[in-house]
C-alpha cells in the first residue's frame, strides 16, 4: 500500500473527504514526503477519499512533479497553473467538499500534543476558509500520525542504509580533525561528505570542551582543543533520517572522570534497549536508564536534563511521543516505530558526554541499527 492509498484509507476511517496540503517555499515537509521531490513554488496536493487525487503545481514544475509521481508509482491528476488567480479557481473546484483535513495541530500545550501537524500558515488557513466557506476543516494529525509513526518495510530499509552511511563518516572523523581547526570547519567537512550521497538531516552539533555540555549547542567558530569533542549529526537519504551522537576525546590520556561517565552511559544505553519493545510504556526505557545512572552515583536529575529519545523518520525529530521518564503511562511503543536512545551527562561550563543510537522497536527485542564505540575514540 503506497502513501496515497494509506492516507485514503485513514480518511475513510475519520469520515473526511480529503487531505489538502497547500505549500509554498517548502513550508510543509509533507509535500516532499508525498511527492518525492521538492516543489518550491506555490502548489497544492489533494488526497481524495474517493481516489481522485490531484496535484496543482505551477507550470514550470509540473513536469518534475509528474516524473516523480510516475517513479514512485503514485496515481494523481496533475493540473498545472500559470497564475495565482488560476490556482485559486482550480483549487476552489477541488475543495468544494463537506470535510477536509489540513495540516494544523491541536493541544500544543497538552501532553498529548499534535504539534507535528502544524505546518499550514494562519494566513493560508484563513484564505481557504474564505475560498470554501461551507467546508469544515479538520486537523490532519490522525493521518500524519498513522502515516509516519510506524515504519514500512521500505522505510526500515532506508533507515539501515542511511545509518550505515552516517556511521562510515563518523568513523572517519579522526582523519578530519586536528587541534586548532574550528567546530564549523569540522561540521563543513562532515556535511560536504553528506552532500555526495544525500543531505544533512539537521545542522550538525559539533561541541568542543565546555560546548559539549550544551545539548543543543550551536556549532561555532571555537577552535577544537584537547578534551571531549561531541558530534551529534544526521544524514537523510530517501525516506529516512539518521541521528547519531558520538563523543570523542581529543589529545592523549582521557581523564578518569570522562572515561567513567562514558562507560556509565554506554551501559545505561544497553539497559534501556531491553525496554524498546512493542507494547512497553514510553517512559520505561528512560526510567531504567536513569536507575542505572543513579546506581553509579550520578545525579541524573541535575546532569541528564533531557529525554532519552525521540521518534525518527522523514524528519530527524519525527512523529511519535517522546521516550522520557515524564511520558504518560498509557503512551506505548509499537513494533517498527523508530527511536533514538541518547543518554547524556553534562557538567555545565566544563564538559559533557552523549551517546546516541537509532533503534527499531521490535516485538521481543529492539534492533540497534547503529553503534557507539564501547571505548571512547582518542584522537
């Protein structure tokens, strides 16, 4: 079942007449997710419950869209337009339906948030309401969740492929690194290699010394010095992203504190993996990880101040509830969901360590798609 067919099935279940994506300047990733190509000008995609799917691209991008749909085996009528007024007239005819799903989220401040659907600009939403005043617009969150949270066989194949390519580059980091180059220079070397096979899934985090203690450090012009070097990076090829963190040691003789923290995180990650299984509450892997760190004498409330993992898919931060000790008890992992497992310990103003793998949720046990070196790489 392809994406159009699956979305059509979900629409039938929620009694919707269609799913409409209006995209301009790449402001909704679900355009590229569905079409398989980046259509940068104003365009619309209408997945219809009755199977009469339509795409409205600007004329100069119509051939590109047709070719991509054909390549992916997706059946939709492509209706080019040449002006904004023509676009609106053609769109008006398509969306004259009782109930249409749009990419807006609900309950953004609630634990059960649907913010992953929040892509449509408010102005576009208003314009559509004016264009189709008798249409009820509902959130497309149920469609997006069902499409993206549990991965297909093809997506899992893409995940293994992109993770393999990312690991091969992380193994080459010692050859790219020397004392005195900047974090940005190292990031540029990594992302240059990515451009040969895909594209960065997100801007790499390269943190030397005290910058390694900031989980979302913005890679800077700071020069790499002896000590911890944290690299959190990801690549996108085809349908899936990787998201992997290795923490290296630059220079000789890693400190005992660094080695102890590294080893504790390595073992805590292995323990958490045992609970990345179908039907397990999302909170359990994180709780078991933190229990182990506490046994090793680490104040995890103070030193580990983020969740254990997040969903991974077409985006680095994908669709699915967080793996966190604070997740609701009734939030459960499902077979073939994909998550990160990324415990960290951070001494603000000094240094930090994070180790991150990408995991496929299994029936009895998970599949660890990536690896982190058992002993820190010294370079």
